[in-house]
C-alpha cells in the first residue's frame, strides 16, 4: 500500500512539474510577445485593416491663348479584383467573374492571359485592374449585384482628357504608362512633364474583413500640376484641321509674323492622344506606325522649296545688282547652258516679262539666268540671311534643312559643284531642303524686316534679329507677292474678297519627270505661302504644304477655304463685339 501510494505521488509530482514547466514556457512566450514584439504585432494587426494609398495628383491643364482647355482631366472609375490569398480562383469566384464579364462586356474567362493574371492576383492577394472608365450603367449593376463583395473594388481617378481629340496632337503630345504612372511621351506633355505632373498625396484607408472601405484619412495632400498656356487659337486650329484634304499628308502653319506666336499647326497624318491612355496591342501599334502619324511635318520633315525659293534668288540678285526691278526678260520656254536645255514651267514660254511679272508667274527662265550669273555660295549666303538651313529656335526638336555650297558638296559627296546645279538651286530644286516652320519665318521677315523665333507658349520671350536686306529689295518682294495673287499663279485666291493677300505658290519636284506616272509618291509637293491681313486685325502668315499633290493647285484651294472661314469668324466676332486683335 505504501509502495503504491509512493508511486502515485511520484506520478502526480511529475505531472505537476511537467504542467508547471509547460505553463512557464507559455508564460515566458506570452511575456516575450507582449513586451518585445508589441510594436511588430500591432503593425501586423493594423495591416489587416489599414491600407496606404498613393493619391494621384491632378495633372496640369494645357490651354489655348484664350484660356480654352486643350488637355485637361476627367474622373473615371476602374474595376479591380482584390486577391484573397487562395491558391487559385474557386468555383464561386469563377462564377462571379463570369457575371462581371457580362456586365462590362469583356471576355474575362475566355482570355487565357487575363485569366492567368486573375489567378496570380488571387494567389498573392494582389489588386488587378479588370476594366477602366466604367459607364454609369455598369457601375449601377456592379453595386446592385455585388454590394459588399470582398474581391471586387471600385476606384475613381482622374484621366487625361483631350476635348478636341486629334486636333493639335503634334503640339500637345500624349501620355504613356511608365511604371504604373502616366508620363508625357511626346509634345508639350513630355517637354513639361515636371511642370504638369504635380505631386502625389498619401491616404490612409480603414477597411473591414471583406475589404470594404470604412473610413480614410489624408496623410499628405496632393499638389496639382501647373497650367501651361499655348499660343494656339483653337478657333483657327479647328478651321485648319477641317479644311486640310483628308487623303493627303502635309502641314499647315499659321503664325503671327510680329512675335512668332503659332496660332494653328496641323500635321497630317495625325493621331488621337486618348488612344494611349489604355493598353494598345502590338498589331495596332504597327498599323499606326505605318502612316507615320507621330512625325511633325512642320518641324521634323524637310522638303525641296521649289518656286518659293525664287524669292530668295530674286533678293540675292537685287542685292548684288545682278538684276533691276525695271528689267524686262524674254521667255521662250527654255534656256541653254552648255549642251543642256533647261525648261520653263510654261511650255511655250511667257513672252516678254518684267522682273516682277516673272516672279508673279513663276517664270523659270529669269531665275535660270540669275543662276547663270551668280555662284552657289552667293545664293546660299542670302538663303541663310532668311534663316534657311538653320534651326528656328522653337522649343520642339526640329530639322535644320539643307542649303548646299561648294564646300558642302566637296565634303559630303567628294565632288565639285557644277554650274548647272546652281540653275536648279535658283528655282528651289537640287539639294535644297527647308522645313515649313523655316518658310513661315522667312515669309514673315519679308514684311517685318526681322527674323522672329517661332513660339508655342505665351510666356516665351519674343526673340528677333534684323533681316539685313535693303528696304527696296523687301518692297519689291512684297509687290511681287501681291502680283502673284492679282495676275500670277495664285489668282484663285483672289476670289476671297476684302482680305489683302501677298502670296507665292510652288510645285517642288521629288523625282525625275519620267517617273511621275509610276506612283503618287513620285508626284510633286505643292506649296502655298502667304502673308494676309483683314480689316484692322493683326496680319498673319500661313504656310500650306501638301505632299505629292502634283501641283500648287490643291494647296491654293485649301488656302482659299481657310481664308473664307477665317473671314466668317472675324465677321462674326465683329458682330458680337468681340475683338480678336
């Protein structure tokens, strides 16, 4: 009996010691957790109910010269799938996704790549965007069918909005997705990214066990981006966009000749900046690229100037006393230099012409004769006086163009300059290349006697330099450009009454004449350039280039359509007592 009792006591003692030991370990662990890991566990606990959310700032607006919005922001609501940590989507979740597919009209279950992304989001408790910019009807259905669903979240943000779609797209640019943030990828959106983007804010959100937001607190306030004001006038921009022939490539530039403000700029083909606010497929991108819509043809493309360069040639000849305004010329339709016969644009010749009439009718023979009497370096000197062959200084990337010289040809071609090439340069052909924005500056300078830097922002300083030509030379050019309208190649534009127009037309060859029948790409480029003024409104310069139009007829008709609409707008402003000047 004593032995049994003693044995029992040993068992009880062992159990008690084991129990106390286990209790001690648990107590020590609890003390450790309470004392040493309090902050860590509190943080982990809060993570289950707190979410730190980066708040997108309001991107700065881009406006025209009259404070009209060209690029702004609008609220959009996105639909997210909130992963809950399951290994993969369960049958109930699959059914939920199928219902969502019908609401947003998007095949979520049939898209293998998207379905795999949903499974990953579910497995790793991540948020995956399912649809963007939901309509009011879609939002209403989602709220009705899934009022408190733990896997479904709606989030409202501000998205870039371009009210005029593709209008002025080469100036405005577009946004692209970089590391989840939308950043400027072209145009003003890229150049002034740091000014437009603003600063992100930070929000603390309290959520319940199913992921629904209970409350939120702002930890850091967002700072909106700055507004950028352009020199564009959306009224003139709309006119230019609407009158440009849809099936052609080319550009229109409307500029204030006094201060260089660009009031309208069209480059075709163009693009809608909104296309890049969401994902775009590789095939869509390649189709888009084929048309070269991102090329700003006003700044980044150079063309042979053709007959508009005759204004430069005439200036050089007048300044060097090679010709006089009162001289007369006999045009038989051709001129011989050595064994080669150089043809006029009028097959049987213009007959007897004054110097001014030769400019107005764009007679090649006078300018061939000037080319025979001058050397290429003399002509190049005056071309550079007009700002050709150099960048204009506009804030965008631009080409320099090309004004050939004897030195240039020797260095680049390893060949000497031939006299016949000077004749081609004299009429605006050969190696000559200019950009439309350079031509806008050149035409403006004929009337202001100053080369002005083109501007696209209202707060850019006006920068000019004196055009070192005699006033008599400039007066001759002005009267010659007026004669182009009244009796020359631009006579179609004279039908626009009450507007004083000084113009020059041009047909610039891009290949040998024998290839013109092969394809439209071998046809000549057509130019129309003008300085015009209406009533008491400020004078404007307009440059129209239409690629492969075959002649200057289409650009001239396009200019006529622009001026007709411009006159209507100005008259309407008069009637409503709104001053444009």
